[in-house]
């Protein structure tokens, strides 16, 4: 028979490892947002220099949509982690 304390410790270790994985995913999303912004800015500068205004507009739209999507993902992950850490 497994003692309740040992079972609790095993469950706590498991949940802590899952929280660490989710925190790592949140940090990856943050880094991805920064990379999208920097690459988008560099690409926009290049398109403006070469006077490719149609590509400029489409890249602006794509970067904005991608940044909003990544912000939405990051917000959901952050709220989930906050509630999970508050429970533990």
C-alpha cells in the first residue's frame, strides 16, 4: 500500500516538472515574439529601401497578425501559469 504522503510527493514532483515545461514554452513564445518583431523590422527596412511598397504592405500585415497571435498565446499561457502557481 502506498502511503498518502509518498503519493503526494510523487504528484507534486510531476506537477512541478509539467509547470517547468509550460514556463519554458512561455519563454519560447516571448523569444519568438521578439524575433518576429526584429526580423519584420529588418525586412520592412529592406523593402522600403528597394521601393517594394506592395511587399512592404503585405509584410506589415503579416507581421502584425503574427505578433497579435503570439501575444494571444502568451497571454493564455501566462494566465494559466499564474493560476496553477497560485494553486500550488
